[in-house]
C-alpha cells in the first residue's frame, strides 16, 4: 500500500534474475536470505504452490518500484474479471523472450474454478488455485513466468489475485493458466511475518458469476499429462518469525 514501510514488496522469480544484471538504472538488486515454503506444498498436484522470500535488505519505493496489495481472505473473483500477468518468461512453448528481454504483460480474464476443472480435468483445480485465460487461447503465462503476479484493479488499486503456478502448454484453447490463489494464504503469510505485515485488500466482484451455471456433466476427466509451469512464490519481508 502507498506509504507503507519499504520492508515489504511483491516479487516474481524471474524479476530477481533480470534485475541482477544491473542493466536498468531504476532497478534494485537484493539477494534472498531465506525461503519459507508452504508446509503443505504438493509437488505432484501443485497445491499450495507458494513461498515467502526474505531479502538481504529493504527496498525503497519509488516511481518505478511500488508494492501491490494482496487479495484478502474474503475476496471474490467472478469469471470474466480482468486480470493482468507480467513476466520475462517464454512468449510461446519453447520460444524464449528475445533480446532486449523487456518485461511482458498479458491481459486475461478470470476463469471460474468449476469451468477450469472442466477444462483441465475434474479434481485437478483446488480452492487454493485460481485460473485465467481465453477459451480461444492465444494469451497466457508460460515457462519462466512461474512465481510472477496475476493482478486485478479495483478503485484505482492493484490487487494480487494469483501467483503463476502451472498450465498445460501455453495459450492453448480451453486450457487456462493456473495460479496459486493469494487470498487463501492471508493467515499463513501473517503468521510468518512478525512486523510490517503486507497490506491485504478485499476484492469484490459485481454482477452474476457465470461459473455457477457450469455443469459437471460437461467436464472432461482428470488427465495424467504433465504440466509445464512450476513452483515459486510471492512475498518477502525483512522480519520473519
């Protein structure tokens, strides 16, 4: 939040590797001194695919570096809510981001968990996940974006809804990307950060949630194929318990 202590900042995995080369005069480079993985992370299902990173020193906010609010536990993201994902990952399956490797951004709508389960296989998507993508494909996060933020805007404030986790390929039709649902981890995050806790904000959806009309009878069975995107997480602080 604006004016909050610079000891809190949101981070993506690839952000750190890019900033370390010193090519951007507005960048801030820090090392990670501690990684706290979620105790219930499952490497097979990617459930609870988040972790906390502690930096070597605080980061000062500026017009180029600012924090994002985190979705509070009572946040609701209906199907169709606009979201934006940023990262330095591949621009297609097996296609790396070309030089000069500028930060990329893609806008994709939220896909409700019922529909996402239908698309990805019943039983794969848990309450700890949130999905986003187009039914026609063409826009998505991809390899190398893991750990990056998925954000939505409400009343002028950016709120982080998800953390890039996994997906089947990149930008395939009816295969939305899957993200760790930030709102599920408010209690866990606060239990690990002893001071200067991050700012949580409730995201409220309006209108009708079309996901409620999705019938399980139209869903595809759980698939055994491998997924393409994996672990990393989103918050760090100077002071941990």
